[in-house]
């Protein structure tokens, strides 16, 4: 999973843009028969067989599901046959299935990552009650050989009591009847507007741990993921209204239903980690087939220009799949699907299918790193599974490294290896911490530090050996569940004990940082930050077509593009005022130095007079201090007043206002292609309270994550009294 917005990452993850935002704030990312859905369930037997079938040797679990969507009350009525082979060494008297849909029985157990979105949905739809946002799954019967089996459902786990134990190597079949109540809003299983998200919509077999002699009964994580399944075979027949388009993994066919106005959409998916669906009457499909692989994008055709973007996403999907197929192991399925949904800021991986958010106008698929991350999960989640509750590093760390690996090999210098080398801050936690241990730091630990550890391994052995390791790892664990110990053993087998020991230390010891030889130098860091911010400012400001020229943030954008920048201080002021000005300059230049931006500082009028016409005329300006004691403001006062008329800033009245302070931006007094930003106060110096607030406002006014100010005025306590600004479309994503 990942945040799909290019400026954020998974679950408050601090990607490169997030890191830079922090810097801004602290400076000194197959065919099987089908059965109609309304037909009677096929006979089910619980006879235990000792003679294994070939398909069961490949996939120890098979599901046959007939389901009907009741779109009027948003429920699903289902009949599910499960055939299970005991691959453990224990005789099993009980079978356990996850009922993750029951996470929606209470708001307190729902995934917190969707909470903010649901609160917004609730505000927009006051007719919906709190109960509408809840749901769950009712188990109506569990039978075998027409006999009822005892069962117990508690805390998202369904325990089925068998009539007699299933021995090692034997298999058993049983039938479940269930009803899913789909919650309104945004969850992994939910409905909103015309879209139904269908993850966790039926009971799914838990994983049995023969070392601990127990089933995994953990409820779905509220803060992260709990995707731990056994690859299985699925036959699903889904009865839906005729107008519905349904996206599912596997080979999809459609046939008429005996009910008027309805159809049965069937899917057969072998060796598949999980089975989800997405359904809407308004989706359309763009499909392309190359070299035996079909990539399909299900999307809303609400804009004629969207098809061109979809075509580019499909082309990018082929490139990414080809890359990982070469590097790790061939993508084995005949199809891959992408679905546009109403999730905001989130993209989610599933087997053979990924869920993306709304396609934005002007989207650049070739620069969408989230898209690449989700496709990487087809290898590190769908094909190579793991317990994502206890060893999330194995899927998220490798997916994020793979995202960067792809970018590096495409020549993307912003999202390539430099984005890994840039991060030098330690996290006081082991990379292989469990979700409970990692808590709010899960994203930093699994993504950022996880991919760093993998990158260090890559650098220490070289690309050829690393790729050999990954191909061996893939062959060893494809369709299986890997463990950290299994990964380390594979490293030892391919690369030797010394490399295993280094990787083990990287994963298990807290405060991991890259070896110095793999980090960026100070000069490389400044160049990288400069390159990233250059793109970020341009992208964010480009989101508002009619954004005024005179906004404070644009001055940073212009400096990042290589235009000159001059900082002019007031002179002939008190020692305290001088000290405050120098503190502000240090704050600004600390950031400018870190980003490699060029600048000049003028502190006295003699130098100002020498540079007034030539140098200053071609430069963007940041002016600091009282207007009456600043030589540049006094020299260009009438031009400044004239320029402020274009932005509506009441210059004269504001400068005469006792104790007022603030900032305004205008076109350069005599160069309309440059900007002048003046941070002012009307007394000799600022009070202590106003000074701290003033400094915070400086960094806020020029950051790319904040609103676009033309001016603001503060009182003597540093509180904002008035302003003129344009809302930044991404500012809310960085709000606390």
C-alpha cells in the first residue's frame, strides 16, 4: 500500500517530499467450470481423502463461491465451499477463517487510515447516520455432508469444529452461508457514490502455524496491514445488475442470469493470494494485450482527455512488469488490472489487481512512483507472501526499494537511488519490528529504513549478484509465505555468511543508517535537495492555473530555477533589532545553503548604493526590517507603493499602524520579471512573543506545502490579523 498523492506516503510516511517539508520547518514518499450464481450450491463433502489431487498439491486451498449483490440495501448473500488440505504435521480438529469485514462492526476497530476521509464524507452527507458507516459479516450456517458444524465467530475469527480431525496430508470440504453488510464510506470493503470496494468480503482461511500449533486469529490491523494468506484457487460467480462493471482477479466471463436485468460475472483465479472485487455501473475498461499479458484499466470516463492518461498508465504498467519480471522472476498471470476508485491519497495492492485513486488532470504516469510501488507488490505480497502483521518489512521494504530500483534504471535522478542515500537520520527501532512495536513509526521503519537496508545489500554485492539473489528468493518462495529468516538463509546460500551477517545486523539492530560510503556527500545532498524542490515547487504551483504572479512561494521557485536572489537588511537600527534580523537571515540562509541556492546579502547602505542599479535590478529581493530604516525601501518607496496597488496591500496604512508586523510580496519595483518580498515590523524591534511567531511565519510563507500568501499582517503577539492568499491544494496533506 502507498499514498497515491505524489507528495505523501503511506500512513503519514515521510517520503522525500515529506522530509523536505520537515526541513522547511526545521532548517538552522486457467479454465474451470462455472456455475450460475443463483443455482443451488454444489454438493459438498467432508470425506477425508488420503489420495491427493494434482491441483491440491499445488494449492492447498480451493474456494467455490456463489454470491449475489443486493444493490438496494448494499448486502451480499453468499454461499462458499472451501476445500482445505492439511499441510501441517498436526491433526486439526478445528479450522479457522478470518472475517475481516467484522472490523466494520465498530468505529473503534475500523482502519484509522480512512478515518479522515470518512469524516469528510459524513460532513458532505448529513443524511447518513453513524450506523451507515458500519457493517460486518453474518455467518448463517456451516455444513458438511448436509450436517451442521459447530462454529464460533469472535474478534474477526471464525472457528469451525470438525466432526473428526483432518490428518496431515488429508483434505476436507465444508460449506458456509453468509451475508455481508457493506458499510457506507471509505474502507477496504465499503460503498461510496457508485463504487463498491470488495476486499475481505467473504470468510478466508487463516494460516496455521505448526511451530506454535495454533491458527492465526489476529484481527485486522487498525493502523497498518494484516494481509497474511495462503495462495489458493478461486472459482467465483457473482450475480450483479446488468449495468455493473466488475473488476476481479483471474479469467473473467459473463453470462445471463435467470433474473431479469441481472447477469453473472464469473472469475477463475488459480494460485492467487487473495480475491477482491470492485464494482460500479459507471466504470469502463481500457485493455491492451502484449506478449500474452493483458493489462486492463477500469476507470470513469468523466473527461474525454482521461483516455490518453489511461493509455499511458497501461504502457507504464507493461514497462514496470517487464522490469521486475527480468530482475526477479516472470509475472505468471495472464492479466493485470488497475481500478480507479474514490479513495483519497491512498493506493492499495491486491493479488493481480491494484486500487488507485482518482486520475487527476495533467497526471504524468511516467512520474507516478506510487503506481510503480503498487505493481512491485505483485512480487512482494501477491507472489511472495509474508505475515504483514509481524514482518511488514518483507513486503513494504522490498516494494519501496523496487520502486526506487525501477526509477534509477529509467534515469530518474530524483526518485532513483539518491532518494535512498539522502536519508541519514536513524530511527531507534529495528527494521524487523512488528506492527505493534513500530506503531506510528511503521512507515519510517519498513519503507524508509527497510529500503535502505536492501540498498546497502545491493551496493555491497553489486547489481549482478543482487539480481541473482532476488531470482533465487523468488523461485524459493513464489506462491509461498516467506520469513525474514528465510530471506537471510537465501542471502547466505547465494552470497555467503558474511553478507548474511551484515544484513542480519542491519535488520535487527535499531538506529540503522547507511554506511558512510553509500551516503551522499554534503555537496551531493545540497544538489539533490535543490533538484527535488525545484520540481516540487513547479508542480505544486502549477496546480493552480490562475495563481497570481505575486505570491511569496514563487520567489523560492524562481531562485530554484537559477534566478539571482539578494537579501537586504535594514541598517541604522538597535543592537536588538540587528540581532533579530541576523537570526532571520540565518534561518533563511540555512535553508538556502542546504538547497544549493545562490544568494547575496547586503547589510549597509554603502554597498546597497553600489549595487542598486545593476545587481539589484536583475535580482529577486528579500527585504528584512522596518521600512523607515531600510535603505532599499526608502529609495524605492514610491515604486513600492505603486506595485502594492496591484495586489491590494494597503501599504501606507499598514506601515503607519503601531506594533504591526508582517510581509507582502510585489513585482520588483523596477523589474516586472522579478519579485520583492518584504518582511517588516513597524517598531525598532519585535517583542519576544512576536519574534518567534514571525520566524515561523517566514518559513511558512515560502514553503511549497503551505498556502500562497500575497500579504499578511500580524499583531504584537504574532497573531495573524489580516491576509490575502490562495489556497494550496496540498497544504491539508501536511497539516498536523
